[in-house]
């Protein structure tokens, strides 16, 4: 294994940058009503704003249920544009669309909308960059720029829902059905905002997108205290854990956070989550040629997961710039699957969408790729202070 690939430090504390302007989606309903009242409007106008927001209406002229004289004021005060499209890229015959967004401070993030015959899924970012330093992931290699606000995360899902409803994706108008936190960032390192996002995704209209719990997936490197916290919250969203190795020795290098919470602890925390929700969790495993795809590792993974409420989602590695690693060849993939299934572990291989637009898992690296837009990634401090993970209200 190439030692240089794991040289980045783990970063939990996002650098502090200017907070985005106040937005309805960051407020509680009471706060929203109070904010509207402060502007001299009856509090029920907050509900009207929520309805427009979650339907993706951004043009005040279309808010015809609001008096013409207050549309602009209310929009400016509570629905400022936080996400500006830099560009869309499509792939897979128009069924996959990656969007590069610019945030108020110039930070860049990406989201990917994928349409399937029976569903439409948006993969959203929870941080600009990522501090988890996984050596095979383009985002991890770019370091952490900052946490996104709840409104910046929610806005990606709202935009995807609107794109589906407006027929912007090939196949005619449709409905956004699934959200996965598998874009840039470690969602559980931005816990409070991600939790707020879950509320917005699950709450029925007009105060949310009304998605079902099982169609929302939070994917994590395995921040054990935060998984425990999610378990206590009582939400039943799908949990995905990025394992990538069944043994601590290899996982220490592939998923450096393993040096803090190891394979056994991560699986135990995920088991507790599954025990509470009654639903199985996903174990994500990127198949990397000659690194983690050996038959004996398949057997070890099978032994680890047999009898647990888990299923394995294998992801043939998507190549990232500068990495010496490749996807496992097909015969190795098939052997890996066969061994897991023989051990009694449900296993699927993930369909790789958007690879040719660098939109597939682990390829999102917005900051590096835009000509004429300065990269805003800040230098990653070489010594990170110990932090209490999942602390509420770190803003
Ligand atoms: N921080 C979260 C979300 C990351 S993206 C997490 O780690 O779970 C979602 C998945 O893509 C993770 O399992 C991640 O490990 C995986 N991934 C990252 N880089 C990849 C790559 N180059 N090829 C395939 N999968 C990758």
C-alpha cells in the first residue's frame, strides 16, 4: 500500500467561515412565524413561504397568493438564493445530472440526480469537501472547506424535486423519491444540520418534501458516537456504513477514522441502530483491485456480517485523479459476491452512474475542476484538536 495515500490528517472541526444569510429552511416554524411578524406580516405568511420553497418556486412574481407589495421583501428576508448553479452535466442518456453549485462565500459543492425506471434519487453534499481523508475518495483528498448550513443541504434536495416535477430530466415530469447523503462530506460530522435536513425531507408538505424514511439514506464513515445519537433520535432513515475492509489493519489505512472507532465498534453501533429501527443497514464496500478484494477478505467479511441485520453494497472503485488504485476486475467481483452470498450475507453490486462526468461515488471534487473559479479549499491544519463528536449546536 502506498504510504503517501494516507498522509492526510483527520479533521472534525470545520473551519469557520461567514455563515450564509438567514433562510427559512434554517428556522423552526415558530422562528419563521416570528420573522414574518417582524416584517409586519401576519404569521400565516410563513406557511405560504414554506409551500413555495418546497415546491422550488424562487421567483417572487410566481408567489401570487402573497400581496404583490410584500413578495420581494419576504423573499429577500427569508428565501435568499443560497445555491447558484455553476453548471449541469448530464450522462447516462440524460438520466443522470450532476450539478455544481456555488455557495454565498464561493465554496463549491455538487449534487447528482439519478433517474431510474421506478425511482429518482438525489445524492447530496453535507459539507464542502470532507475531513475524513479516505485515500481512495477524491473529496476526502481535497480536505474540508466547511460545513454546509441546513438550508444549503436542503436546497439541493428541493432543487432536485423541482427538476423532477418540471420535467428537466429525460423521461418527463416525475417525482423525487429518494435522497442519499453520499455526495461530498461526512454527514455525521455535521450532525445538527443533517438532522435538521432529515426533518425537512420527511415532513409532509407544505413544511417539507414528504419523503418516506426508508427512502432517505445517511452514509457514514462510522462516527460511532453520532451513530448512537442517531439511534436515540428515533428516526428510521436507512443507515449505510462505509466499511471497505473487514479487518482493522487494512481499514486503518482505507478509512483512517478506523484508528478511532474500529470495525467491531462500528458494526456494533450499526447493529444497535438496526435493532431499534427493525430494518437492515447497508455496508458499503468499494472493491479495489488487489487491495481489499481478495477471496480471504470476502470470507472474513462474510464471517463478520453473517447473522447481522445488514446487507452489503459493493461499489467497484471509481478511479480518482492521482490515485494508483483501480476497480477490481469482473472475475474478482463475482468471486467476492459469491463468497459473501455463500456466507448468507445479502449482497448487491452498485450500478455506477455518472462515471464519465466524474459524478460517481467518490469522484465529487468540485473545487478542483472549475476553470476561472478559484478553489476555496483552506489548508488543512496538521494537528487537529480532539473534539466531542456530535455535539449539538456547534454553530
Ligand atoms: N462520508 C460518507 C459519504 C461518502 S460517499 C461516507 O463515507 O459514507 C458514499 C460512498 O462512496 C462511501 O461509501 C464512500 O466510501 C464511497 N466512495 C468514496 N470514494 C469512492 C470511490 N473512488 N469509488 C467508489 N466508492 C467510493
